[in-house]
C-alpha cells in the first residue's frame, strides 16, 4: 500500500518482496513520471502490483499468451526475471526521450 518505498528486496521466510520504480516520460507536459511496482516471488508464484496501468509488462504477457519460448516451462524465478528485465529495459526509452529534451533545451537557450 505504501508507494513511496525505495527500490529494495525484502527476504521473508517463504517469499521475496521486490519494490521497483517504473520511469516513463509524459510527452504532453514534458515531465518524468515515477511509479512503484511491487513483485512478490514465491517458489511457484509471482504477484505484481502496479500503481497505474502501464505497458511495461505487456511483452511478457504477450509471450505468456502465445506460449512463446520457454517462459511457461521455466519457474517463477524466471518469470520474475523477465518482468524485472522489462522494467529495466523501459529505462532506455526514457533516457532517450529525456536526452532529446535536453538537447532541444540546450539549442533553444
């Protein structure tokens, strides 16, 4: 329920809780948006909680729907890895957009 967690991993006896930040760039008002994602990983399950609807997990969902690759055959830890990888990969698009904004700002200064 607390969305102000810093990115961290809490290790409990039967499961792990991972708190991450999703970064996105809002083109309409030219601002960086930060929201929290929480993952709960157990031996045979992964739960995710998002503040808002965000497409960051859509590639993983698509792979699950189409049963592409080994994602359905491997364990919950592999699914958690794929989800975390999606979050980290999304940072590159934000870096690219903010870099363009900085270049525009420098040119107009």
